[in-house]
C-alpha cells in the first residue's frame, strides 16, 4: 500500500500535466457497484449509442433530398474535415498525444491519388487505394519515429515532419502544382459511377457519408476493445502499464497508424469530391483547424469531432459575407474551453445522463 | 558573406526578443502561448500608427508598454483562473485569442500589407566589417541584444528576478516559501507580452506588415523555444541566434534547401536531445 502510494506521488509529480479523465470512464464508484455492473451499464449505454449511429446513418442518405446543392456541397466538405478531426481527436483521447502532423497524411494521400490519376492511367479506385496506402505508409514511418516522445515534444515533432513535407511540396511544382494547386482529371468509374461526376455533391454525398460513418464505427469499436483500454492505461500511466507486462510501443504505433489511416481516408474523400489539391492541405493549420473543431465538438465521443466540423463549415459559410467569422470562431473556442471543457459531446452526454436519471432508467450508474 | 551573416544575426535577434517572451511565459505559467504571434502582429500595427501620428521613438516606448499592460490584464483576468487546466486547454484558448486579435487588426487597419520607413536618423547605411549595411538593421541588432542582456542580468541579480526563477523551477515550493507566485506570473506575462510588443515595433521597418506576419513567425519562434529547451531563456537565446545564422548560411550555401533548415533543426534536436540545448533552466 505504502509503495503504491509513493509510486502514485512520483508519477504525478513527474507529469503534472495529464489530460483530464475521459468521460467514457465508468461513473464514480458506489458501494455495491461491481466492475461487472459497471461494464453491464456501459454495454447497455453502448446499445443506445449503436442505435443512434444506425439512425444517423440511414437519415444521412436522405440529405440530398432535403438540402439544396450548395448546402450539400458544404456538408460534403464537413464530412471531409470531420474525418480528419475525428482522426486527430481520437488519437488525442486514446493516447493523450496532440498531433500537428496529420495534415501530412491527408495531403500525401490527396497528392498521390491526384498524380496517379493524372499520369498513370490507373482506374480511380486503384489510384485512391494506392494513395491511401501511401498516406498510411507515411503514418507508419512518422509513428515509428515519434510516439515515444510525450507531451508538447510530440506535437512539435509531428509539426516539424509535416512542415518538412509542406516545404518539399512547395518546392516541387511538378508533383504539387506549386502554390496554384493541382487539378485532377479522373477517367473511368469509381464503384460503378463515373469518378469525374463526384464533383457534383449529389453524387459525392453518399460516398463521403459512408466513409465518415464507417470510420466512426471503426474508431468507436476500437475505443471499446481491449486494445482501446490498453491505450487508455498507457495514457494514464505508461510506466505502470509496462510494469503490468504490456508492451507500450507497438500499441502506440498501431494507434497512431490507425489514426493516420483515417486522415488518409479524409484526403482521399477530399480529392475525389473536389478534383483539386493545394499545398494548403499540407500546411500545419489544416491540422490545427481540425484539432480546434474536434475540441469544440468534444473529443470524449467519436461523434463530437465530425459534429464540430459540420458546425464549423456551416458557421464559416454563413459568416463569410461579413468576413468576421474569425472573431466569432475565436470567441466560440474561448467560451467552449472556459465553460464547457469536453465540448458539445460532453454537454449532450451530461444532459442525456441527467435525463436518464430523471426517468429512472439509469438505476445502476 | 558578411552581409548574409549580418542578415542572419538581424533575424536571429528578432527571434531572440520574441522567443524570450514565449520561453518566460512557458517557464512560469506552463502555457504554450499560440497568441504570441498575434500579439507581435498587433504590436507591429500599433507601432505603425504610433509612428505615423507621433514618431518612431515614441512608438518604441509606447507599444511595449501597451502590450505589457494587455499581458498583465490577460494574466490577471484570464490565465490565473485557468492555471489548473490541462496545457491543451491553454493552447486552444490562446489559439482562440489569435483569431480574435487577427480579426481586430484586419478590421481596424485593413487586410493589405503595409510598410514602414525607418526614421531619418536610422535610414541609409553604414560601413561595418568593410561592407555597407542598412543602419536600421544594425540598430535592431543592438537594441535586441541590449534588451536581452538586461533581461538576463535583471533575472539574475534582482529580488523579483529571483522570485521569478524560483516560481519557474517549482511553483508550489516557491509559494510555500512565501513567494507571491501570482504576482510573479503577472510580471512575467506582462514582460513577455512587452517583449512581443518590442519585437513588433522593431519588425515594422525591417519586414513588411500584414495580418499574417504573426503566424509566419510564430512557428519559427516555437522552433527556437523547443530547440533551446522548453522554458529555458538562455537556451532560447542561443537557439534564436543559431537558427538565424543557419538560415543565413543555408541561403548562401544551399539556397534550395534553406526553407527546410528550421524544421530539420527542430526534428534532429527533438530526436537526439529532446530536452533542448539547456534543459529546463530558466536563466
């Protein structure tokens, strides 16, 4: 007991700046509440989340019948940004590591797909597949180099690597189209439809929506798996997890690569739905903005970051005429951080929990 | 070559002034201040207005004072209440502040870039080491180095400096020994913002003014602080000069590779010596 306590103290003294406990954890222990009860309550909760996901998935397909072309275009943009935000937010929640380099995987996939489609005559599907592989491959390399470093150093390392790639792209116009960007001409079919027509949001929407919802489901299941719990343990106390006999390095690498894969997917959706890539997609602020919307939406839930991204795109579009969207965005960000740490998702979750308790449905938790 | 080295030194000194403020704030508040670039940009515009209405010398005094007051207000009514939050929250908060300040500047001064001519006394060029070099840049180098030496001497020798160094190395223990850590923090955030103000005014006639100037230099400043050792003033000072010089040498020797230099420097440093040049010593 004494040893345990000293351990805890030194660990806390060494890293005073831990991320707050994720809201996914079981609520505070009560007398008589066993781990099994807590897990059962969690599973019951999961059933509701899965149902909400399925409803959302189906409702999403109705969007082209509800929205006009321009709002639908914005919604497609929102899913792209949402995928990127989700990848960064998930990594942050599961490992406590803040990446400023995910724009690299996003941009590399977009550029690789664009160049393969323009120069090699590969079918769009093959080009996208290879592009995603290259983005994920880059994530493997970055992961092997960086995941050992904790905290701010990790953020700065990923920033450095991302910016090196940005500089390279800026200086290699034959690949990147320089600062004018690169237009893509897709020839052939993508999953049974002409890929060039995906620039029309009515055609693009189902693809973007499925990508987002599939990514969301994958990350959600991973968070709940044994692997997800191990990552949480590593985040909370890496040393102790090592003492318990778990290898931390491969788990962290895998988490980073999965997150990078999701960012690569976002890049693929982006290039397919816009037929355009620019070097801005590699700049650090692409990661930075995705991080911001993830936090506004709430990284405690996988649905938070995409919701934040959609809200951001809508806000940006509705304020673009007045050109004051920056001050509104800044104010929203400051207010969320000060008043509602955990973002919109945490607010929703808290409301739901209160509501459930009010209805008496949540007797155990 | 001498001209290139002087150019490197001038840019290095600008980074030096800017990053010493950032390093001080990180050391004491543990805040990675993303708004530092925006404060610098705001200062450049305030300096621009002060120069056109009064004079450059007045701007050189007024702007740092204005920014320092802003910093103290920011600490007293903002950072103090959030000091128990996770560092990430502070990153996002200062990110938000950046947007607000940028929008403010664009509204007041417009989005187009502007330039400022140095005063008559500093216009023209002088002969140093056998080459002609703009007087203003020499002035910038002299002022920046002077301010930083004064800062280090003050931190080393004064009682307040001692308190600041104590609070920076261990906030709780310093508080137990009777140091008013909140006052020390307010002084440091004020001082750091004031230094960003000074850098902004000095940058006016040297670089061109645009609402993007803050973001452009912010990353370089981060690199300096990380390479120097997070929170270390001395390390940041050395790193600023190294980065300035490395930029200058690369732009002569390998022009096509010069843009990679700052990022490569940070990458290599973090991989080989994550604690930076100086570790976490304050001064």
